[in-house]
């Protein structure tokens, strides 16, 4: 069964999602984007108290409820200290690779909605000045943000309205190449969200209903481990759509959809995962089955928090995860096809 997924729509959706900041816990800008795309297909959006966005699709059979989730939160940082010279120090929100952040433009969002740009660098920022500029480890204790403002002291920064607890996010640098590769920060997990909307457009275009009542969920706390901690109680199956990994132990690649049968903490449900593998075959997906280390999803978070669900996970594989990432439009298309096959239960 072949599905005619609209790649151009998914690319446009992905670029808008990527360019809308949503570091962990910052939902104010991205939730309206989800509302806009839901409205394109005639659906309202509801929220829980964690600001998770839900789109509800009525099924051919509403006696069972399944859920497909793609998290909106991206790696970010939070201001922990303002140095005497006006530089900012941060804590990470999620598994930041600080080596990829050296020399990056970042943005600080204050509690009252002001935004300031800055340069994130190692405190030993110049080979002309510091003997350890190349060798000093990049991490929370050695990286600073030099604001693009005329500030010279802690007091100058406080006068801007910046304080402890303000959020920080990096420039994404979205790029689509003529060969179909997509390079950007935050493909984790906005490429999955674009694939979910690709599936929703397909159902709308062909006037199809999912087999069962289906919730599309978009949480904000996956990168710190509790995005899937709460699930609506009627959900019986939860499929987390999240990135696949690329490395020596893995069969997945940037063109395929990776089906995760085990992550760092748990194997996923055998029957549901087997069913998804068979659906990938029937849908003609380029797919791989892999076991991921140093990796978790909202699916495993849901299980660890005691939700009574069958859980599974799959998604497009990315190269260079948690830095500037790369995937291919084929991988997003294969992911959208598999989501479609799952909700239609072919």
C-alpha cells in the first residue's frame, strides 16, 4: 500500500516549527503554531495542565483510543548566574552537546517576553589569548553567553530585565539542500511533528478516518524525561514518534524510518512493535529495527510513570543528534507513511 504523502507541505511545516522557539517548558510561541496547523484540517486543540497540545481524531471504532505523540520541546538552557562582567552562565535543559554550541548565536527570553541575543563561547574564547582555548572542556562550568548589548557588569544585565531562570535557545540554522537533505538544530523532534501533520493532511485529502479514536499529542518536557509521564486515562496504546540514531550498532540511516524495539530503560511492547514492523512492510516503508543506548522517549517515560498502556516508538533517523542534526526528506516521508499505516491499522 503506497501513501501519497505531501513532502512539500511537510517541509514547509517543519521549517516553521523549527524557526519557532520552544526550549523545554517554553510553550507560549509554539502552541499557537500547532493550533494553526490543526485548524487547516478543521480540528480544535485542547490542552492538559502541562500544556501538552492534543488533536482528537474520531475513529471508525471509538471503543478504543490510541495516541501518537511527537514532542515540541527542544534542547535549551536556563540562566543560573550573572557574572560580574555581565556574562551569563547557564544550566542545560536536556542533553546539550556544548561542543556544538561554541560560537553559536543564542537568545535569552525574559519572564516579561523581552528577547536578547548573545554569543555563546567557551570562557577561554580565543587562541590568541588563552593557552587552553583548544583544550578546555566545553560544558556548563566553562561556557558563557556574552550578550549583544552594551553591558559591563551584573547590574547592567539586571537593568535589561534578565534574571535567574530566564530561558535560552540557540539559532536553528534550518537548511534544505537540493539533494533532499535537511540540516538544522531541533530536528529532534520537530521532524516527527511535521510527519504527524503529513499523516493528518493525507487523511484529510483522502477523507479517511483512523481505525480507532486517535489522539495526536505534542508534549513539552521529553528532553528532561517527563513529557509522557501523564497520559489521558482512556489511552490504550501510545506510539512515540521520535528520532532514530545513526552509528556503528544501528541499521537505520537518514532515508529510513527507525523502529526502536528497546531504549536505554526498557524494551517496547512486543506485540505492538511487531505489528508496526509488519505495517512498515505493508506500507512499503524503507525501515530498520534498532536498539538505542543513551536514549529514551515519551513512550518509556509513560511506562516508568505507571501508565497502563502498550508502548512503541519509531521515527526518522538523524545524523549528529543533539547538535546540528541532519536527516533526509525520505526519512520524514517514511515516518509519515508508517504513522499513516499505524492509525489506519493496515
